[in-house]
C-alpha cells in the first residue's frame, strides 16, 4: 500500500495505490529520483519493480530464478548512483549471502539477470569476534564460510562502499569494486573473432586466478557453439559458469560484531564515515567506517532493535524502532555537550530525547521525510503505518551542528583508538609472558586462572 502524504485528500483508511503480491514482500525501496518506481524483494528470492502510478498493471519487471539469482529471502534493497554512467542501479542482499547488482532501466538487462554479484564469504562468527577489524576477512587457517545477509547500507558519498550485516551478527566493510583481479580491458580473446562486451568483461575481471582460464574457456566455447561473435552477459550466464567464480567476496574487513542477527544498518547522510547498526542483542551502535571498534553503544530496551534511521534535517539526531513497540529518538548533541563524558564503546550511556509508544507490536520500519523535517513515519507488527510530528527541538538544525558532530566523532574516534591500543598492548604482553613460561607453564597458569575465575563467579511528539 502507498499513500501520497502531501495530498489534501489523504485518507489514512484508504491507500492511494495497492499492489497485489503473489508472495510476501520482505523489503521495499522507492527510486530516489523517480517516485513512482518501487522495487521489492520477496521471501521466495524474487526482485520486482513496480510503477505505482499504473493502476491496471503496476508490475514492470520480475527477476527469473537461475543459478545467478537469489535462492532465499531478499532481505534488503538499495538504489545506488552509478559511476561513469547516468542513472541508478539496484543492489539486493539475500539470506543466501549474495549481493546482486541489477540495472532495470536498461532494456538489455531489466531484471532478467544481474549485471554483477558478490558472495559474503568470511570467517566464522566466533573467529571474527576474536579478531574483528582485521584487514582481511579470512580465518587463521585460511578458511571462510558463507554468511546470510540481513542488512545493507551504502555510503552517502561513495556509491561503491557499503556495510553488510549477517545473521551471525557480523558487520562487513565491503565494496562493489572489490576482488578485481585484472583490468576489464585485459579480458581479450586470442585466436578467434570473439569480442567481449564491457559488462561481461567487468564481471570476468573479478574471477580468481585459479578459476580464470577454465571459466573463460568454457564461456567462449559456449558462445562459439551458439554462433555468436560477442560474449554478452546473457551468453556468459547461459554458458553455465560457476557462480562461485563469478561472484567473489566483497569483504575488506569486519567491525565489532553483535551478539545476534543484525537487522539494521544506516549510514549518516551528513558524515561520510559514520553509520549505525542494531540487532537482536538490544544494542544500537555508532561506528566509524575506518575503525573496527564501535564509537558508542546504546541499549534502548531489552528487546530486539529492528530498525534505525538518521534524521534528514538534523545531523545529530537518529531514531530506533524496537520489539517493545516503541520508537526511541536520540540527539547526540546532548552527549556532545558533556565533553569528556562521551566515551568509546558505550562508556557513557546516551539517553533518548523522546520515546514514542507506536504500537503494542514491534516497530519494523522507520523513515524520516527528506522534504518535511518534522515528519517521521513508522510501520509496525499490527499492520499500521503512522506519521509522527517530532517538533522543532528534534527537527530544526542547530547552530554549527555539522561542525559539532564532526568534533564529537573525532573525540569518540580518539578514545576508541586509545582503547584499541591498550587492548593490543595487553595482548602482546600476555603473549610475551606465555612465550617466556613455555607451553606447559602457560597452560597451567591458564587453568589456574580459569579455576580462580569459576570460584569467584559463585560469590513532546504527536502522532498525526
């Protein structure tokens, strides 16, 4: 259901547009420049595109099931500005661990097949928790496992940079430019008349060296058999190349993990390196994309945090929707006034500026209106969509607020760096002691410590 909230004839009981679905929708995303275009992801893995202004036949395109599509629920969708060409492309995240890139605006592609893709391959959750922030997302033994995707957010300034959250609680720094093994121009053919389209060559540029020659030969043979002279994306997929070779991991490193599935990630529209994350562990975290350790941790409630959103008007305001049916609105300016009271990792607890009782059921979605600064919308488990008016205190930009946010983040980052250094120094000291003692003494000391530890453990806003 869709409502045009600016219409004078707005009827809360009757949507302006209703789209019937064959399967339940798991996520939705309106096009940022064409407001009648709505993308959706379903629980059966479909990616769909509708024109909500068309009452007769709103469905424009739908993805087809293949070895290169999603095979599990589509958990997130984002429209992303393209580099080097006009328009936007659509990025989907699935519980199958795939991140797929689509160009529905181009007739050659629509949603027939993705123009590119990645697979979230990283160490196990336990390994990542022991050493988050590593420069490479690979376990000590070189092994990696597939992680189902739950949440996705792109940088407001860099359309190739994104953070993905997993069902195991991990947060990954990723890039659409990741894993390039060779320049696309080097994907050439010798000894025959075949050429490669730019998009097909781009996809092949990420195939690992171990798979490259075998994959390329298989594709070219299939194209020759089909009596074609150019390797296009359609022919490349038709050749049956392994998705594991075509869709490498986009992960650069991991951030401080959550203790359960990550349900929400949101980049700040005002600070390029700032993002929020939240999940089933009841913790809402503020991160810098440049640091593994969280800058700040907040616990709005003892229940799951399902969604987070930054204000489109005030750089220091954000909101969280939780399983207790409440919306918690925070203002970092309050903590910034405290100066040294703000500590990394949640040393000082930020209190909500406002708590809205939205529903008796969980709040699953939140969105600030970019045109009307006071308006916040919510969707809940009772099936209700609500509009909230926050008031001037939380919607009117304060004097030098952007500068204050930048200074506040710098303080938090410095504190996080100091904590990381202290942890690293402590780890090195423990390693040195263990090395000096030798394996037997170190094990005995470890057992003694564990035994000792076990012994000690015994003792103002309105709804429209």
